């Protein structure tokens, strides 16, 4: 698979995971989020998938689109967990509401090029 095709696949994968996160948190509050282990896990898994997909984007595309925080996306799993066995709910909730909209905008721009 050519880098361009591979990049397109992983960019669309990231976008789909972002849409899942948005759907998961629609009409949810932080209070309900911290009580819902399935919701926490679903969002965490989506972030993990975003991180893995971002690691597979070509260096050329990453260098061309520095407005997207590729390195941070790749390290999401580590940032959002307490070591290996716990999920940091506060960090996940913050990332959903602070980081996801900006990343989504960058990914949408990239898709529409």
C-alpha cells in the first residue's frame, strides 16, 4: 500500500474514532461519566485507536500538517491512564472536551484537501 493510501486510511480511521467519542458523550455529564465504566472504557479505547492510527501516518504528512498534534495523539494511552491498570477519568473528560474538537477540525481540513 502506498503511503498516500495508507495515510488516507488512517486519517479516516481517526475521524471515525472522533465521531464515536462525540456520540458516546452526547447528553452525558461528568457525573454520569465517572459512574459508567462501559462509557469510560469505550472512550478510552477510541483514544487508544486514535493513538495507534496516528503512529501509522507517514512522516511526510505529519511534517506537512504540523497543526495536528501527532506526537500527543500517539501518546494518548499513556497520558489517559494511571499506569497500566487504571483510567484517569478526569483526564479523559478534559481531552474529550478540550482536545477532540481541535483535532477533529484539523483532521476534517486534511480530509477535505
